[in-house]
C-alpha cells in the first residue's frame, strides 16, 4: 500500500488532528476565482420534500434486476465483521462508512438479460424527527420553506433541485410523502426554475399522484426533467438557453419504490439508472447542446462516503460526453470530484425537507459558473439543515459554514479536488 493510501485513510480518522494533518499533507490546493459579468450561473440543490408528515406505506421495497450471492459467504461475513470493528475504533462516521465496504451497488436495466430475476430489496423503517411549524399566517404557509433562501435563488440564472414528493390531493397515498399542489407556485415564486422527478418517492401517491404532479408543475411554469408522458418523451431532457450557451438537463434514478411500474414505457413514468440508456441519451443531447447536465438519484442513504461503483459510473458518463454530474439521495453531503475538467457532485445532501433523521446536518448548494460555453468553476454555499432548520434553510456563515466547507475539503481530497474557502464560500476553479 502506498504512502498516499495511508494518508487517505487517515483523512477518515475519527480524530480531528489526524484528519487535519493528513489533509495538509495530501490535500489538493484550491483557488478562488471571480465569475465574469458575462457568466451564466446555474444553482443546484439536493432533495426537497414539502410534506411535514411521514406515512407508513404498505410496501416501500426497492426492486432490482438480479440477486447476487457472494462466494464463500461465511468467510466474507467474518471479514466484514472484523472490518466494521476496525472502522469503529479508528474512523469517523462523518467521513467514512464501513457498511459500504461489501455492499453491492445495484443498477437498473430497461431491457433485462435472458436470465433475468426480479428481486425485492427489503427496507427497514427509520424513525423520523417530526417538525411542528408555527406558520405566521395561513397565507404564508406555502412560501414559508423558501423565505430565507428565495432572494439568493432569484439572483441566479437557473435553479435546479430534486423534488422528492408528489404534489397531489389524491388521498390514496402508498408511500411516505405527498405535498400540497400549491407548493408548485411557491417554488416558482421563490426562484426555482426546474425540478428533477427521477427519484424513488415521486410515485408515492401512485400514478394518479404522479400525473397530477406533472400538471401542477406545468400550470406553475416549472420545468421538470427525468419524467414524461412515455419512455421517449422522458428521454428528451430539457433544453435551456443561457446567454450564448445551450444546456440540456437529463435525470435518472437508481431506486424506484413503486417497482418497475414507475418506469416510463408506452405510458407515463420516470427514467432508471441504466448506464447504456444514459450514454445514448448523452450522445443525442451533445449533438444539440454545448453542455450536458446529468442528475442522478443514487447512492446509499445516510452513508457519508461514495461507493466505488458510483465513481465508475460517473467517469463512464463523462467519457460519453456529460459535462456535469449532479447527485442526490444519500441526504448527507459527499465529496466533489473534477474528472477531465468536469465536476461530479456525488451528493448535495438535503435542501428542504419536512422531517429530519438522526445524523442529518448542514448541506450545501452548488453554483456552476459557465462562461464561453464551458464550466469555469463551482462556488459552494453552505446551508442550514440541523433540526427544524431543514424546513426553512438559510445561507450559513461563521463556524458552521467553515465546518461544513472543511468537511467537504477532506471528502473531496480523496478525489484530488482542492477547495479554497473565502468569506464562507467554497471555490473550485476548473
């Protein structure tokens, strides 16, 4: 094992002096930059659920193709037990997850293999931390989650977030979330311009709730991506012209709580994380636009580190022509990688959520700076996410901002990405 590998593991240490020393030795140096006046600025955020109640669905399993059985199962189990014991002694659970060491990263397929086996991954239930919001008035209810962040979002050219709840009044909810349709207009008024719908909760109110969501978003003038009236419509993506640059946004999900019924076919639905499918869509989009943004709902919930398979997938998509990878689903921030001068945001964490979980904390928004038809850099803005702040986040400064940014420095150093910090904002110059 090389000396660099030892220092990489040291950056995951549960002891802060060890982490800081390792980061100073092998951490990449970051540089600040000033966006030119001609630059287009795209702000991206993580998961959004505007529902203050969590329901218990009749079934919330994740379907996958092909159950894999590890060889020498007993020996693998013993090795994993000892690995977890070692991690508990030396590694910080804020930076590294022993649980990912032997976890299989499951991808979905549109066309299954000849020996296809459709299996179900069981899901354990977690206890949500409920928020009791005292709204100033009935009229302010729908604007409430955005009040402290809307002016910042309105200053950007485009804002994309992952909408992880159906907007519907359909009462027969089968999943965790369903939010009032009036939030569609509130999001638009707050400065959000586009939402990704390819995620595991958008079918929580069945197909009726999903279709109502599309209608409410269209009525409010909000763009959506990752979903459509049929398979081919969903694959078209969303094209946007910003200054002299044409962008296209694509979106896919690794998880589908409603099973394969949520995947678009000759009927409405969302798009799965099928690598072959995504590569073809990128190739088509690249012929019509200068920059291709790919939003991926992927990874493992509450795990602080990136699965090696995610790195492999992200690299293959960039090799195919993607310019920016935007990740969400883990609900906690992950590191940022610059691969072939193209950013991979493995997980932005949460943005706005109606419930909390133990271990959730502050998150970040990322501003993609585009000039001369290229991504020039990223600006990272820490946002509050502790407790009930998660339902009404604001930009952070002071010690909390510094702590979040330093955590990102350490997580990103694993990918040889340097982040400079100035005035409570992180900078990645490309």
